C-alpha cells in the first residue's frame, strides 16, 4: 500500500518516494513490495516487531542495503535497484548523491572515535562539500548548541555518555544539511535514563518541521512527534496514518495485537522515560 | 578507635592490602634474583674455567658494540618501509579489483613461502644478473622490508577489518567517497589497532636484521663473527653480540609494552 | 617450598656451566687418545678421522678434490687507449675499491678501532697510492669474491688470490705480488706431528669439509669439536695461528706453491689499462724492495716475494 499522509496543510512537496521495494537476503524475502512517500516537514515513524523489515527499509532508502527490486527517489534524484551492477563507478556516485540528500542515525551512534566532537561535525562538510573551515565550524557550533552540547565540542567521543553521543551524531548529520533525517532505532542502545534527552531533541526537530523517518519502539514518542505512523509486519506495510488513528484505533488485527502486546510489556518502560512534556 | 572492642571489618582492609603488596614485591624480588643468580653463575663458571678472556672482551667489545648502530638503523628503516608496504598490501588484499587483489595475494604468498635468507641472497646476488645492482645495506633493507611487509600485510588487513562496519556506514552515509572513508576514517583507527603489532615486529626485526650480516653489512653479528674468527674467540664475541641483542630487545619490548598499555587505555 | 625451587635453579645453572666447559680445555689434561699418542710421538699411526677442513672456495679445496691447476698470469700489454677503461672511472672518483676477506691474519684483519691491517692491506694501499688514488677496503666473504660477477660493487681483489686455470676464466690476473706455500696443520690433541702418522693417502684417502673461512677450521679444533683434526691453508695463516696460541701444529712439507695476485673481474667494464697500470706498479714494488719490506714486516722476517720456481 502507498503511504500518503492525511491532508495536512503544513506539509510540502514529496521528498522521499520509494516504489516497489523488494529485498531478499539470500532466499529470505524481507521486504515485499514497499511504497513509501514522505513529504517535506513530515515526521514518519516506522513501528513493528523486530524482523518486520523496518530497519532494512530505511537502510534501503540510502542504499546501505541494495534493494533487490524497486526504486528510490530522494529530492528529485531517482535511483533504480540494480543488484547486478551495484558496483560500477557511475552507480556508486549516484548512490553517494542519494546519501548527500539524507542523514542517517544509527543505534550505535558510530561517532568517529579518533576525532573530537567538532571534528566529527566538520569532517564531511569540509572534505565532501568543500565548505570553508570557518563556515563549517560556525554551522557545527550552532547545531551542537541546538542539541545542547556546545560545551563538548573539544571532547572526544569516549568521554561522552551514550545520550550525548547520539545527540552529537544528530548534529553531525545535520551539518550536511540533508533533505531528510533517517533514524534507525536511535535509542535502543541507550541506558534507560539517557533515552529521554535524545527523544527530546528529536521531538524538537520534528516540531520545527525537520523531515524525518524514524524506526522506533518508543510509542509515546511516536504519538507525540509523528505526523504519520507506519506499522510494518513481515516485510509489508500493514497500516499507516496519523498517530491517533494507528496507535489509538488501529483497523488491522495485526496492528492491534502488536500494540496490545507491546504496550502491555513495555508500559513501565514507556513511563520511565517519558520525554519531558 | 570509637569502639575498640569490636574491630570493624574495614579496619583490616589496609592490612590485607599491605600484606598482598609485600607478597607481590617479594615474588618479583625472588624472580629477578633468580635471573641474576643464573646469569651470574654461568658467567662466573665460564670465567673460572678460564674460558672467557675478559681483556679480549674489553679490547674488542666497543668495536662489536659499534655494530649496534647499524643494527638499529637497518631495523628502523626496514620497519618503516615494511609498514608502507603492509599498508599497500592490505589495501590490495581488501580491494575488489581482482588484479590488485591478485598482486597483493601473490606478494604475501611468495614472501611467506620462501626463507628470508633466500630473499636476502636473491636481492644481493641474483638481481645483478638482470642488471639491478644494489649495495649491501640497501639490499638488506629491501629484503627485510619486503619480508616483514608481507607478514604485516596480514596484520594490517586484520586491523582494517577490525574497524567496526558501522564506522564505514556512518562515513558513507555522510556522502564520503570510498577513498576518503578509507583514508580519514578507517585507516587512522586501524593504525591504532596495529601499532602494538608493529612494535612487536620491530623487536623481531632487531633480531632478524642479523641475517644481513651475510652481505658483509657491518652490524652486530657481522662484527662479532669477524672478530671471533680472526682471533679464534667466537665464545666471547657471540656472548657480546647476544648480550647486546638481548639488551636491545628488552629495552624496545619495554617501550612497546608501555605503548600498548597506553593505546589500550585510550580505547573507549 | 621457595627455597627448594631456588636450590633447584642453582643446581641447574651449575650443570649448565659444567656442560659449557669443554672436556679438554684450560688446565685440564688432554683426552686419553691424545695422551697416548703424545706418549709415543712419531711413526705410530694416529687414530683420527680421515677428514680435512678447508675454507670455502679455496685452492686447498680444489687440491683435495684433485681439481687444482696452479697457473701463471697471461701476458699483459699496454693498451693503445684508456678511453672508457675502468682506470679512468677510478681516477675520476679518486678511490680504488678493494675487496678482501678480513678473516686472514696476517694478510687482512681488523683492529679494535675497526681499521684495517695486514700484508694485503699494505699492498693494496701502496697500489692505490701509485695509481694516484686512495684505497677503500670492503670486507667480502671469500666465496663471494672468488665467484666473480662483482657487478661493479668493487674494483679489484687484493686478497692473496691464487692464480689457477679455472679462475682465469673469471678474472684478469697481474703478476704475483708474493708466493706462499700451502701447508697442512694438525690439532695438538691428535698428537700428529708428521704426515707419516696419517693412516690414509692424501688427497685421495680423505674427505673434505668446508667452513666459511679458513680460520673457522682452527676454531673448530680449538672448541674441541670431533669432526676433524687436520686442515690445509696458507703456511702464513698457520704460523700466525700457532703464534697466537691456537692448539695446532704445522706438519710436513709444503703441499703446493701458490702464486698470489691482484684480480679484476672479467665480466666488468674494460680494464686493460687498469691491469697494465697495476702490473707496472707491482713490478716497481718488487724492484724497489717495497714488497720485501712489507713481507718481512708481516711474515715474521720472511721474504715471500721471491718466486720459488725461479721464474
């Protein structure tokens, strides 16, 4: 099914347009024909059981995984899945162009441990986009301020907490001015007491109109920050819509079962790190 | 001192700690003492049975010791070039280009499959037959670099592979082209992983550099053999050479271990 | 417990010391076999291995193998032109690179300060001086020097090289600068003092073993290794070893005479002019007594520079 957000006047034109995404790992069919459209300023949350394909889906969107079939268009650049010729020079360059239009956040943060926080943030802008150092530093400073870590710019990642690392990673991704931010379970690797600070930053970004696609298990956060919640199961999109509809009054039986089981088993946890509201 | 009758459990802790420290110190003392006693006995035994000519050692020791400079020089230069070769070799081994990969794999296999002494002779004696004439010291350095480069290629390859996949993914997700990812993200981290191994290899190189003595390079072993043969005193001269090698390797191992510990602390 | 361990270590190290001490060394009495031979000196045949030690790539090895063909140099004439000759290169660089094996006292050996000394060294230095350049010595193993194909790493060998028919394929030789007899030596432990005591024919009845250089043969005997009791080398080397107290004695008459000369690699650049100039220098050194003086200085007053064949 195609995900179209409910009529919402604040949303802009389509930024991400994935069509017919199929993905096999060997013989294992993980994504079974996914269509996904994301508009400017839209915050889309992907939920579902583990193994439902949500992480694979966002990794296919910036070609960290090569889709078996289908195509991805981001900000006007369309790239067809082509697993047979995935490694030609021209194609690698196309994929790089897609990645320049997207920012990716990982469960494990993946900050560069041999670089200071500031160096992490200005590395790609300077060396990939050719931004002059002064400008890159200024941008990085502004974004670090935004995630609340301006005072940590000269620290090395090893001296930061998990929550701080993920906030730096967010600033680093935004320094490249991507059209869309993609988060792959950004709080799963964090100690419970550190989840809140990351979700707060993300929620703020969502409210400011940052286009984002988030794979998450944090239902409360999804309800607060999402424009659209997408429920996936067994490689398919089962249900999509505004959070109050998908999370509050799901149509599909599978969504209901998932939410019921999920909410009951995670109820305590959800409460524990309610982002500061 | 508040309740003298009932000792608190933590009041005994400093005593336990002190006794353990004493035991540790005593153990180390005894262990070091054993070294001294054994070495001393061997030396005294050799001296007492009139097998060691101390005047000869005093006379020739400095000349032999003078070879240590060349031993260190050859080792340092060779480990430098070996590191560069290993870096290139590792990139080749990890390359998706079948030709580069093939060349690198052939290099590693060829060098690891032949004795170092054959490689040394080959460069010094065989290459001139095809018109490439190299002096002895460069020949030795090239052979050692070439040889260690191959072994270190595998270490570097493992080091590069030990950099978490997530680092590459993060860099690629920022739009960094492959080469930049390698140069700026993967290699600096791989280098930190392999630096202790380079130190290890350097200590091994100090010893293997003795093989270039066959090219009449005046390093430690060459000088000790020269003096030993010409004066019929190989016992003394080989003892001197062994002692100097030992001191050199112990010294560098010490620094290498400190470096290793520092690198380990720096990680995460 | 700890004391026990320490005691065991001490015991082990004492055993190690004992093992390191050769049986017949120092003040200890010689081994029984040597003792009995020493008691009845001449004519009794010695019970020793039929093995003779020689340096690698030496004429002594050739002799043992029956391949030795002592020879004299070919006629040397002055070339019409010196253009492109090795002599020009040497004069331009101002240095004559001389290879020699520094394991042959008193011909070529080193001082504790690393400097070179010996008869060959003095001869090489004098030759360079007469060519108007300075001599630069480098050590090379004898088997590498005699293998030829020097690849230009050095210019000439002033290393007491014997002229042989085989070597003339590889090298251009000058007139000999001196002549040494090759001698056999025996270990003192064997009690052998004359060739008559040897229970085998020479050279057909013996097996040759080689060491990297002649002095290694002496060292093996000194270390009381059992493989051999005989060696063949230059009489001068034997004399020097005996003088320095090595446990060997010179036995018998000279085995053969060696014509010792400067050699130049035939596979290298044109060197007719160099050969001629060096030959001229050596002729002059013979004539003006320089060589005789040097020989008497290094060979205990002996003049070895006169041709024993009277030629």
